[in-house]
């Protein structure tokens, strides 16, 4: 919780700024609409967090989300009874992709950056090969309900987000979380003290794949079927995690902070829209803010971090 | 190098990638012959070179950044930006070529300087720093341009299209860039320092190398290479285009080519020769698929698998050697 404080403070400031311009935001309906929009990225960031804290990257999640949505549309093809089996299949695919990423990274000793980059190419190629170049078919109403509908006033996606968030926090408090953190901090020391480093890392990749599957289910309903639905999500998720103060390279940061980072990123988009910095320059502002935020984190607490690029020069 | 027995030298990733390249050409020959075509025609040889020139130039720059233990995700947007700057300044006039080239080189050096300083002075991880700079450039591109702009005079299009015998001018440019980078890495003090910083930054610092400067310099060189690629693409298109860099996927693809060439992603190991092999391997693969008229999506799948397998093979070999 203590680690998440800086990013939570930033988040509160941003939310207050949004509420200042748009008072509707303070009403339950307004805030729930925001949470519903943010849910997919927050869930994806939680998955990415596990991989990053174990010292790896997962660049394949964006194309995995696209692949899952395209697969869902083609297999369901508007048939209501197909909804649940297809959802189960999507989750299995997500876990399987994570398993392959993890096994190739750990057992074949290929850097995860390359493994998941290869997976990105394979997934985007394979799914469009299978669907003939463009998404086909349609999602059923039951499937879309997860991204659109709700239980009374509370959207399903917010409930799913709460469940995922609770599960992620619980996982990080359990033995798994502790060994994962140790494996990311110093792989060799962890291995020597009996941690099954390969197994925890593979599990982390599977969690990321699972998160991508859930994100795809939410986005399929929320944003609809397109070939671009997952585009760039891998970078957004990694950015969100880093924005939450989680260090690339592993071993540091909390999952709550990573999810708060995703909320912050989404709040930032909302705010930029409200202030009329629409579309184009939004990216520029986003880029500047990401660099500044990460730089501020690195400069403020230098003694907490192991020496990285440039430390050496600054110290000499 | 001369004292090393042949068997050990064959374990070097550079040799592996060129052997794989030869194997792939042989395989391509057989497959295309079975399909009733002819593989190494003049047309396809020129095609391979032209296809690989732009990616090759970017990948050479990327090699420098990766060797120093960094990486650059901003090259794709920088290529788009420089293609536009070049075409806008040229505006179809022969006299404007020199100022345009100068402006592109200056601009890309500046972007590289920003990348390098953010990484070294602000201590932002290279992944995030260059991703942030990529977003900044993307925003500027989206804000200023909707589509192709500017005009490249015909005399400058020579760079993109004409050739001397079977060798396109663009391939010569690539070869030039690669030779300069090779010389820099293997024959100068700066080159040794780049390897030292990428190998172990702390040790390099303790041996008196100003590691920050080295990282900044590799980023400047990497961005300048991207600028040169932008010039090449502008001359090929006859105009600048805001999507030319991202459509080519030059960011991730250049990293993939570097790693395919046996350079370690963590830095300190590898070289330009391997990268040239990696880029050619990808281009030959492309050509085979084109000649067999295979669906372009299969290409992506095979490409992804090839890259992962190659790096897995290198990882095996280093393990075998150190054991």
C-alpha cells in the first residue's frame, strides 16, 4: 500500500481535475462510466505487472487481444448458445499463449522481449490467415453484455475488474507473489535458495495471457470487433505499469500501484479530451508525461534503485 | 581471431547467420524451382537488396544502441518525420537537396540526443524513454499531417531507384553505412568503449569510461541512421509520408534483425556483420514468399518463429561454450 501512495496521489489529483471541469464525474453514474472504460487496460496492466515484476516483458498481449476478439466473432457468429464455450476457449488460448511465452523464455533461454515479439508476429499473422484478412462473424448479445451491460447500475466490467484486482492483490500476498518478486530481483539468488524460478515465471506469463483474454472479452463487447482492437495495448499496459512505479527489470513495485497506473493513464486521456487537446497532440502530451513521471520517480528515490544507465556518469 | 579453430568459429552467431542465409537461398532455389520458377533472377536479386536497404540502415544504427546496452523504439516515427521534413524542404527543387539533407541529419541527431540524455541524465529506462519520444513524434506527425506531403525532385529519386549493374544505389548507401559502423566498432577506441559499456556498465565506469557519453553517442548515431533511412524512403516515394515508418514496422523489425544477427539484446556482444546477415535473411525470406505467392500472413508467422528459433540456437551455443 505504501508503495502505491505516490501514484494514488497523482490519480486523485487527476480525478479532481476531471471533476472540476465535468461535475457529472462525481456522480456514481459518471464515475462508473469512467471505471468501465478503464477496466480493460487496468486488467491488462495487472497481468503485465506479474511479468514485469519477474524481470521479463510481454509484448504479445496487444495482438493476443486482437486475436481473441477475432476468434470470438468468427466462432460465435451471432449464435447465443456458443457464448460460454467460446469464452472458455478464449481463456484456454490466453493461458496457452502465456505458457508458450514462458516456456520458450525460461527453458530455451531466449530473452522475453524477443519471444513475445515473435509471438506478436505469429498471432497477428495466424489469426488473419485463419479469418482471411479481415474479421468476420459477429459476437452474441450474451458475449457483449460483459463489456456493455451491468448488474443494475454497476457495469459487469467494473465487477470483473474488482474481482481481478482482488485476486491479483491476493496472489501477490501469497507465497507465489513473494517468490515471484524474489525471482525478479535476483534470479540466481532465488534459484540458489530453492525458488523454482522457471515455474514462477511461466505462471506469470500465463497470468498475463489470462488477463489478455479477459481484456479481449470486455473490449469485444465495449469496442466491437475490428482488426485494430488490441493495437498498441502492449505498450499502453507496460507504460501503465511503469507509471505505477514498477521498475523494468523486475523485483520492485506493487500490483495495486500498477493498476492505479492504468487508471491514471486513462484519467489522463479523459482529462486531455476535456481540455480539448484532442486526438493528435494527445500522444505528444502522453509521451512527455510518461518520461517526466518515470524520471521523477527515478530522481526522487535514487537510493532505492540499483545503479542503472547513467547512474555511473552522474556519480562520477 | 586467426588462432581460433574452425569448429569454434562456426559457433559464432555471425557465421551461423550467414550459413543460415546460404541454406535459405539454397532452399528457396529448390522450392521456387519445384514451383516452376527461377529464384535468383536479376529482378529478385535487385529486389532483395532494395527491400533490405532501408531496414538495413536502421538496423545498423539499432545495432550500435543495442551493443551499448540500450535500444531505440522511436526509429519508426522518426523515419516518417524525416521523410516529411526532407520532402517538404526539397519541395521539388534540385537546389534544396543539400539543405534538406542537412536539416534531416540535424533533426535526427537532435532526437537521438534527446533519447540519450533522457536515458542517461534523467535515468529513464531506454524502453520507456524511446517509447515516450516515439509518442511525442507521433503526436506531432498526427497534428501536422493527414497524408503524404512535399515533393522530392527527380534528381534525388536516383537514390531510391537507379542502380549500377545489379547493385542499387540504395544498397550501396546501406553498405557504406554498415562499413562505417563496422570500422567504428572494430577499429576505433569508441567501438571498444561501446562494447565495454554494453558488457558491464559498472566495470566500464570503474575503468574510466564516461559511460553516459557513450550511450548518448550511440543514440545519436542510431537516430541519424533512421534519418538516412527516412531520406531513402522519401526518395523512393517521391514525397514524405506520415505512416512510412510505422507501416514498415521499422522499430520492432530493426530490433528483430539485430537480434537475428546474433547481437545480444542485453548488449556487449555481437556486431554489424551479423546484423547485415539478419536483414538479408529476412529479405530473402520475403522474396521466397513473394515468388511462391504465399499469403502475407504466413510470412508474419514464419518470421516470428524464425526469430525466436534463431535466438534460441544462439542461447544454446553460448551455454555449450561456457560449460
